[in-house]
């Protein structure tokens, strides 16, 4: 398959490429597009065949549901049964990096929802994403636009590397602002359960909901025979090709351990900006300043992809904190490392 590639600036919402990409979607094709979080691989949310194509292009298990992307929060009414709490969340966080799981309407085929009677709904804030949804005239079902299991794509180049020749078109809109996938919550009564942390933190959610629970699988491995609240929780994600080990401990001992590893093995080091001067300039990746969790989040998936390019035998990185935006970093890294943590 020959993949069309359109390179746009984020504000080029009236570009002919948007119209062409929308026609591809309407004809049952797949289009990768930028959002504020990561790039999405889209097909029309009401098209079962398009959902099948998405799973095939990514190599994604078909029981792992797709998020549907809508142009305005009110469009959720066409695809799901909403409630008062949904609109409270929408008023606070939409358009933006929040996904809400609701009861599915029959307009969304079960091929999109992994066979579930619920559907995950999100209203992205990226201008190109919203323009494409509006032009298509329907919600767009879209997981991240990468091969399943590999780090999520935060630039058009990442998508081209993974999916060129496998899908119909790619809209390259540059780098994503946030760099981690959206926060996912499930509404339960007057509260929510956090299934995947992101830029909308648990603290932010608590400003809207009295009751915010964090699903155990956000930070812990599923126990044997445990049924996940979301099917995606049972799959390994984001992993570089070499084994990833997370280092837990105070900054100085961790830095010292990284330095010793450089002298003993062919390793890749993902470290803070302040640490680079103390390490050999060899297979070292700067993820951002120690206290700048937003920068670390934006750089994380690019760092994991760079680690692959460096052909190390093992990758070391800091174990992030579990507070604020750190919880989202912790969640992605602990899964990428298959919960491999070394205390130093």
C-alpha cells in the first residue's frame, strides 16, 4: 500500500489535506493524525470494517477497545449514554486530554469497543484533529498510531517509521504538546475510577468529583486470573527492544549506579538533564530536568525510541514518583519495564 503523507502546521485546519483525509475515512480507509497527546490511527467509529483494519495495521489484539474521538463534547450523545457527571468533566477538561468510559449506544459497533457494552469517548483539543473529525462528519475511532507494544508516537516521523505502507494516509503535524496518552476514567455513581493516568491528574479530577479511585493496575501488575477493569491493562506497552530496568533510590546512589553500569556493560541511560555532565557521553538520553515532569512526559516516548536506535543490551531509567504528573510517567515506565525495578 502507498501511504499519502501530508505535512501541515497545527493551525492549517482549512488545508486541502484535511478534506482529502476525511474522504479517505468516509470510504473506509485509515488516516493517522496528530492530537495534543500522541498521534492517533483513525477510522470511522461507526464502521466495523475500519476497526478491523486498525487492529490489523497495528497488530493490536481485537479485545483492546478503541477510543472514539468527537468534535465537541455534546457529540457524545450520538454514541453513548451520558449523565450529569460526564458533562461536569467535559466542562472542566474538554476539549483536552481526558477520555470518559460510558455505556455504548448501538451506533458504535462492538468491533470498535472490543466486544464491550461501553465506549471510551474523548474530545481532543488539537486543531487538526478537531477539523478532521468535523469534516468526516462522524466520530473517529483511534488508538495510538504505532505498532502494538512499541512506544507511542509523538511526532509524524514516528508514525511514518511504524505505519508507512500499512495505512492510507498520515497527517504529519509536528510534535505533540503533551506526549502521553489521555487520562482514562470510568464513571461509577458520583465518582470516577482512574484507569490510565495522564495530563489530567488525580488531583485535578478530585476538584470535580468527590470520589476518585485509582485502579490498582495503574501501578501494580495484575495478579494471576485477575480480570482487568480495562482490557488494555493486561497487555505490555511502550517497551523498547532491549530490557528496561527502573532504578529506585535517592538521586546520588542512582547516578553512581548509572555511571558504574556505563563502565561494565553496553547500556542505554535515560537520565535527568542535571546528570548528563556526570556520565560518559555514550548512549545517554536526556529526558528533561529532574523537577520538570511535564517535559519528562513529553520526551518519554521519544527517549524510548532513541534507546532502540542506540542498540544497547539493557536500558536504565529513574523510577518516577507517583504524585501528580509523575503517576502517568510511573504507569508508562512500569509497564514498559514489565515491572522490573532495582533498588539501589
